[in-house]
C-alpha cells in the first residue's frame, strides 16, 4: 500500500460497527478505535445514565483535552531543548 492509498478498516466501538476509510495502517486504525472504545466505556462506567450521543460528545471532549495537554507539554519540552542548544 502506498502512502496515499486509502483502505477500508472495519472496527467496533461501543458495540457498534464502523467502516473507517483512510490512509493509516489497519493496525493504527484498530488501535485508535480500541482507545475510543475504552474511553467510552470508562466514561459510561462513571455515568451510566448517559445516552450514546452524550457519551460520544464527552469522549470527544475528554480526548481533545488530553490532546491539548500533550501538545502543551510537547511545546514546553521543545522550548527547553532549544534553550539547551543555545
């Protein structure tokens, strides 16, 4: 498979099947789907009354929060490395 060649990967997230089309490897797509599934189940365990749509939104919010924290940490580390190089 070339870098731009798209493939279809079937994944299961929160007991539903989805077909993901993209250029990432099947292994990567499965990993992402598994992490989303884990996060949805984790949030559901703490908030059993949530409907699936609310659960999906909270999962997205939690995931984006984690992403932004990691991005900030990366920027801080990159800044530290640049200071050491000077």
